[in-house]
C-alpha cells in the first residue's frame, strides 16, 4: 500500500498553527510587557548585542541580541522576531518527531507528581472541588462544573489518574486500536480542560502530540479508503488474501484476547486502586477513594520508571530502524545517499535529545536517576542553559483551597482615598463580570497577577513596576488592562491617572448556583501592597536601583535609527494595542485562506 502521509502533514501543520498562536499572542503584548517603558523591559536582561557567535551562545542564547547589533531596540527586535517566526512556520519541515515519547512523558509525569507532591486534595480525590474556581482564568462553563455533585468530581479525579498514569503505556502497544484508544482519551481530557479553563495553546499542543498515534491506522486508513486510486488495486488482492489465509482468524482471536487483557485489566485495577463502588439507591452515586499509600506509590515508581525508559528507547530504535529501511528502498543512488544521510543526522540528534531528557524524566524516581550513565548527566548539564528539555508536572498542588486569592489594584487622588478599582480584561475582579473565553491567547499580565496572589509583593518585584507605569499613565501598559481601567474615577475626577495606588488581597468564591446576577462573591483578606505614590522616596529609590527610571526620575528613551525599526514602531503607533483573541483568530483565518488559494493553484 502506498504510504499515506496525511497524519504527518497534519501534525506539522498543527505545530505551525500553534507556534503562530504562541508568537502572535506574545506579539500584541510586547510593548507593555517588555518594551522600553514596559513592566519588565527586556533591556534589563538583554543588555548588550552579540558581536560574535561565541557571545551569542554564551549565557544568553537569543537572536534578540543579534538584532540589537544592527540598530533594533529590544522591543523592535522582538517584533521582527515574531514576523520571522511567523513566515518561517510556513516551511515544510521533513524531520522525524518523537511526539509519542514526549506525550507519554508529559502525561505520566503530570499524573505522578499530583501524588508525589503529597497534596491532600489529590490524595482525597477532592481536587476538582477547588480547581474550577481557583484556576488562572476560568471559562463561563467552569462555574457549572464547580457545582457538579462531589461524587462526580471525585470519580473524575480517579479517571484523570488512569488517563495520565496508566493509559500512556498504550502509546507503545503493537495493536493499533490500543493506540487510537489511548489517543482518544487524551484528546477528550484536553477538550474538557479547554472548555473549563483558558490555558492558552497548551491543550492544543497536547492534542497535537497525539496525532502521530494515528499514524498507519486511523487517519491513514480512512484517507486511503476514501481515495479510489489508492484502493482500487488493493481490493482484489485483499479479498483473495482473506479467502486463502487461514491464519487471519487466529490473529483476530489474539487481537480480541489482547483487548480483553488490556481493557479488562484497566477496569479491574482502576476499581481496586480507587475502591470504586456503584450505589443505585436511594440516589445514584459512585463512591471512590485512594486504596494505596505513599510507600506503595514509591514501590510502583521504582518498578515502572525503568520500564518507561526501555519503552521509550525501544520506540526510538524502532523508529530509526524503520527510517533507514525506507531510505535504502530509494531507487537512485543519489536519492538513497541523501535520504540515508538525513536519517543518520536526525537519528543522532533525536538520540541525543532523548538521552538528555532522561535526567528530567527520572526526577520522579531518584533510584532510576542515579542509575543513569554519567555521560548522560554530563550532556544534560552542558545543555541546561538552552532549556531544550524540561521536567513535567501539571497541577502539582491545588491552590485556592480556602478561596481563590485575588489581588485587586485600587487608585485614588489622595493617600486616604476615595479608592477606585482597576479593571483587568480577563482575570476575576468585577463580581458581575462573566469569566471570558480567551484561549488560545495568553494574557500574560492577567496570568502573572494570579501567581502574584499566591505570594507576597516582595517576591513579585514586577508588580511595583506595574504600579509605577499606572501612576505615570504609560499608554502601552494601560492598554494591557481593560478599555477603561477605572471608569468611576474618570467619571468623577475627569482624569484617568490616580496619584496613589494600593493593592488588596481578596478571597473569591463562585456565587451560589441559584444566583443569576453575580458570578463571584469575595471577602477581604488583607492589604497586599501598602499605599504608594510618586512622592514616596523608598518607592522611587527602588525604581532607580531597578533601572526602571533614571537617577533624575525620567523615563528611558530610545531613538530608532534603523529604517525597519522605524517602520515597525510606526505600525505600533498607528494600530495601537490589538485585541489578542481577535488577532489570533484573524491570523488563523488568513492562514486558512492563503493555504486554500495556494492548493487550488497547485492543483
């Protein structure tokens, strides 16, 4: 049968779209976040341009340093980088992807760390009682999920453990149906997360990693069956094969037996591990609880982690072997030599990346990590600054058990008030405002405000920078907030620049399920940031030491000398701060239209 490459092409195309979302989301926020007068100017980190290749890869390996050397400001360099990445994503990359291994490590580690963190909510299966309310930026549907019965949420947590810890091992099953089943469960889980929380493009990326699991099975089979030219010459041979080959019945029996063992084993061990009991009367209910302790978990990890390493290594070896076999099938010597050379190069690259990733993967089991070869640890140490591999661990601990902490900024004309709240575009604040739909856009300021609420302002120095930008009414920063950040202040005083700002810490809760007006209720917890103004010497001294302002109190100014830099800056001034979600959807539609037109021309 001719090789169907739809799954591979769809995977590459999906990765390009996700990168488009990622950089497009960042692009619209660059001036207010990292610009010359942004919250955290990139010039404070990337201070000098790279003059040589060695300088580029030393300490700060980023192309922004190269663009700075030809007359770009850091802000404009990021703009140019966005355009370069966007255009580069249209290239068709013919490289092997080990997404199966990446996806298995991602899900397995995400499930395990929930237990190794010793978070009481995960061990008691009550994490979802708080998750929908306390996540970064919930969606409107999260409010409905929060009010589901507790037994349903506990049962859902048990299923999450099964999907994240047990199911990923089916990625390596020789039976295609098992791979399809495991991929389908992962996609369903990600879809539920998407409709209940705005996690930017993360869920799309996780779903994209499942696409290669359909290779040579679901997608290719359906596609090839729908193409008469690819199937017509097979029909007679397949019918004849089915009539004459008596081993087909035996192979079907083995496949059926494997299904019984796999799915039956999953059902049995899930029931045992979580004490599942179905109660019909007086009301339907599914009781569930964890039926193992921490010592049992560690014994399981010591057993299963080495197995996962061997599965990943064998999968990599099998992929490389298959690629070499296909390369040697090339007819001409030139094509054969080129193909073999490419496979050899990318095989070495993939093997190196896989080896380096083992250090991060075995964090969940120190015994397995200590058994790694010393050369693997040395490679990991040498490449650590490039951050090409990372450990995984989503939702390690559950926050907001006593209520969702939320920092609310307030401005006033005088130090003693009256105080008016700043409105943000996406994060909870206004009690009557519905949670938004914003993914795949990632509003980074709103996300950081969520993290800041989990700590103290002393550990979030950028918050003081934000306060200063608001006190000076910096347009690029104000545009990151709501259209009218403090409407009541503007209405009463005719000015949008308060002289003093403070921050209060509230505990937010979803409103009662019978409530029709308010989405949230809140109680004041404490003062998060005392009152500060431009007349506070300590505040201004910090800003000077942090190089946010000069010693004379003036803002940092940058004069563009590069014509391209001037052009990009003029576009910024002309169009201002675009809406992130609308921008990404517009870009996506444009990409679809361009590809449709190009394909029609090619045909």
